[in-house]
């Protein structure tokens, strides 16, 4: 019998789709939801399940930004064949995404026992939500929002890519929150910061999902719940991406900051009262 039912997979798929690209921590929200449904958050199969359904959200990014991705990949392919093409920003950007993914892969593999164990505690999630909120607020205030997507550099990509490690080690900090905050500190505008976060998330999250697939299926998650959760996350994530890009074009990140603090404080209260198992 699967450790996650189809109904639970639908709920987790919705949570994943809504929160994966919002700076509120999808991992944190998934762990909280699992705890509320009495699903063991540290179970190997459950950890694998949450990583695999992220692929649905990543598929939504691939569909939503299909034209941009084709343009960038095409420029990269032309640049491999033609030296003159290597001066284009798209060719360079493709390499930057590859280079910026290497640090999180190395740390992810090296620290996997900690990530799947002690660092996966809901106590860590709660504290990370609150601390990450402060970082996000400070970044939004400090950033001058004067640089667009075409102004990004290799340094920007590497710093933003490395910031993903914070969310990897401290679930609750939020990969989107960490990358967007770093981009804002580097003076990128909110839309450019958000789009950069999306592009850098494609290889990292896809790799994590494929890597964990064997654990999810082999350790007790049925193929049907896995497929349902992934499909639901795709549909919901697509809508979430469209909404977020419109929102950040006209608003600050303050709403997310407040929301994260509220969730973090409530989670600390539930854990302290014994209503949730960490």
C-alpha cells in the first residue's frame, strides 16, 4: 500500500504548485501539510515524493517560458558551433545557468543525510521562515531595482545560484525567496529577479526530482499518487507563475514577508503545544 493516498497526493500537488515559485518555501509548506495529514515528513518515500512532484512545477516553467528557453538553448547551440555567436547574451546566459547549478549539486549530494534528517525538522522550517522573511524585507529595501534581465552578469548568476544552497540546507528559507532576495541586493528589478529565479530553478529542481524518483517509487509511494501529484502541481504552478509575474511588476515583497512571519509563528506555536510532530 502506498504511504501517500491519491487524495493526499492531490492536496500536496496543490501546495507544491502554489508555493514552488512564490517566495514562501514550498518545502516548508509541504512538510507542514504532511504533518497535518499525519504523513511522516522524514520517511524516505515521502521525501522522494515531494522532490518528484516538483518536476510538475518545473514542467510548468518550461511551458510558460517555452519561447525564451528555445531562444536561449538555440543561442547556446549556435555558439558551440560558431565563435561569433558566443558574444550574444543568450549564449552566455545558458552557460551561466549551468555553472550556477554546480554549487547546489555538490552541496546537495554531500549534505543529503543532514537534509533528509535533522535539517528536515519542522522546527528548522519555522525558524527559517521567520529568518528568511527578514532577509527578504532587507533585500527589497536595499535593492535599487534599476537593472533589467538584459543587464544580468556571470557574477549575478553565480551569486544567485549559490543562494539556493540556503533553501537546500534550511527548508523554510525558500529557494525562490533566497534567489529573489540575492538578485534584489544586486540591484535587479523585481521582475528580472523573479525570472532569473525561475531559470536557475529549472536544472536544480529537475535534477533533484529525477534523482529522488527511485526512492519515491521503490520505498513505498504508488505510481498513481505520484503521477496525480505531479500533474496537479503542473496545472497549479502554471497559474501561480502567471500571477506572480504580474504581481511583482507592481508590488513589493512585503505581503510575502508578512505571510511568512505569520506562518512561522503559528508553526512554532503548534510545535510547542505538541499539536504537530516535528
